[in-house]
């Protein structure tokens, strides 16, 4: 949708999944906004990535349940919207769906929600003098009070290795595996892009080595879906069963060009007393991820960077730490929970986008965080909490990062229940609706202590052992004046359904005893 306006309350840069969903929320609230997208269609990133064209975000069509909120737990590609038919499960039956199906979904999402997007609007420069000025290719300049950057991570991150210019990058590599026939290949990196690339080449290359300083981390062990997923780990068989391939824990010290056109790579092993090796390869491919591109910002509003300069540094409200009014949405928000929970992925950051919309509403539009009333009785508190831990998708998919908040009344009336609040913002947000209440409960789903072998964990089913439960389980905490004064763990459950008496009864006993001790409740 084109517009002749020059000034907006909000400009959003990027019509990827985060920009589109935030635009939809703004559309619902009748905010003054415009999305700027340099491509001619939404979701342009997914036209090229992942390079092997299969998503590793799950698409579970059949769950045995007809509750839409519950089913979002297993639908990692849908965006949040007011339209029930905008679920990605209608677009593909594949558990790991094709990237092109996601592009088609994003196009329909933009059209169905009617978000205000200006396509073909590549941002060249952003400056700030009271308001933000956004200059586009062609010279047009738009201004806004607040700017939201939802461009994602798209600039290749290249490690500072002497001779790295001799390597191909995952973002530009030719996709025909036959060109690697009978070649020696080194892949730099050990995350999913490295392993999917190795898997694609295994039938052709004579030898493949994967190399980075640290050991492989498995998603099924860390519970972080950005670590190596089982769908990409077939290559490990070829290493452990000695089929000429290997996974190396080593620093690459330099890469040299050989006279015959090949490469010599100098490595220093991480676990071998500093042992070094010089190995010949025909090709080196870097699969080392992406970084935030900050080159559009001039000196008046260049955001501070963090985590190896890969991300813009952000407050708990997703605002730049050094540029007031500059906010971030989407995968950029993983700076707040880097490699811990799911903010780097659609099924995580869709809830961060919703939180950002609510934070902006509180901060600039006098709009309280949405809540519902709960009767002031211990059984009512318990029922509200159990309903959410059994069906809520946000606290399930962002474990320990998002919390529900239950606030008892100060002077009569009902309690208020708030959903999907970032835990850091819960503690720091100055305009938060619960900020001045001395007492409140938080409800999170969290993993317990990690074990060396997650498939061989001793289990004690007694209620007293619940804090040691290794798997995802509910934790209810009471805060007094900012400090945790009571805490209850509900034991983990095989099907993530906390309904049986052995799980519910100890929780009810906790709520009844704790409720009686609440200093602020007046029934």
C-alpha cells in the first residue's frame, strides 16, 4: 500500500515475519505506521535461505488437540494474528517444510492483514535530529518519532582469520555438489548450516572436515534449537564410523593459497596440548552465520553493538541502549537471550514482537498490558495458572524468558492475570502495569538441571524432587518488594499436561498455604 505521507509515528524497516506481525498489531490499534521493504515481496530473505531450501522449524499439523493456542506449541512457523485461518499448518503437511511455502505464507499474511507496506524502498541512511530521518534509494526521505528495525541478521559474519578471503561463504557458494567430486573440503563452523552443507556434499567429496574451536552442541541436550538438530546430524555417522570425514575442535590460524590452486590450512587443536597441523584442501567453505548490518546509521544514531558486534545492544524493552526511540524486532532480539531460548527463531520472537507492541503501548499510548480478572481465592489462582501451563504457547516456547504475572489486589477487587511478559522487563519496566504492586506471582515453564546423557536420567517422582526435574516443568514464584519469597516446582510430565492428582494436589496445597500468608489480599 503506497502513501504520500512524509511523517509517521512509527517506521518499521523490514517486511519479514517480525515486521509484518508488528505491522498487524499496529493495524489493529490504528497506529500511525509504515513498513519499508527493499524487495518487491515480503520475506525476501527466505528466497535464498536456507540455501538447501528446507526449514528446520517444525510444522506439526496433527496434535490430537483442537485448541489453537495449544497447537501453536508445535507450529513453529505461524505468526500471531487475529485471523484463525493464517496458520502455516494450512500451507504444508511437511514436518520440516520447504522455505518457498513460508514465503507464500508471508505474502498471504501481508495481504490478509492489510499491513501498510511500501515495497521497493531500500533504506540508504538513517539519521536523528529530534526525529528520525530515513533516506531511501532514490532520495525520498521519511521521518518518524520512533523507528523499529526488523531487518534480521543477513550480513555474513566472517571470522578474522588471515587468508579467509580464499574461502567460499555459505551465502554465496554454488549449490551443485558435483563440483566437489573427489575433492578435499574443509567447512568452517559446526552449527546447522555447516552440517546441512556437509550432508549435501557427503556423496561427492573425497573428504570433509568440519572445524571450529569448540565441540558440537546438540539441541536435544541444550534445549536450544539453534544448536545441531538431529535432522542435520547424519554426517556424524561418517566421522565416528571412519568414512574419511571428521569433526575437528581447533582454531584455524591461517589459510594459504597453494601454487596448484589448492589451499593449505594451519590449525591448532583445542584438546591436544596445542598440537598443530597443516592440511591441504581443495575448497574451504565458511558457515559462520550472519551479523547485524549497522551501516545505514550515521553518527547521530548508530546503535551500540554487542556479542562480537553481531547484534545491536538492547534494553529489556528492545530499545537501543544508546539511541532513544530506536527499537528492534524479530531475530535481532535474541541479543536478550543469546543461545539460551528461542528469540532467534519465529516461534520465539513472535511473542517478543507481541511484547514489544505492548511495551510501546504502555510507554507511549497509556495502554495497560492486557489482563483478565481472577477471583481472589486460592483455587481460582491455581486454576488460572494450570490453564496456562497446560495450554499456553508463549511460556512453553520461551522457557524461563517469558512469564505470566498474577497480581493480587491491593485494596479489594479482583486479581489481574497478565500473559507472556519478558522476565527482564517484568523486573525493569518502569511503565509496567504491575510495577507498583508489592506482591505478585510469576509463572514460567523451565528446564531443570542438565545431565550428561539426557536419555538416561534417574527420576524421582516425589513432589519434593520436583526442583531437580530435568525436563520442562512449571515454576511458580512469589515476589515481595522485588525479591523471591516463595517458590513451588510442579514435577515434569511426559505429555506436558499437569492435570493428575499427584501433580495438582501438592500445587494446590502450596497455593492455599501461600495465599493465607499474602499481606496484600483483602477478600
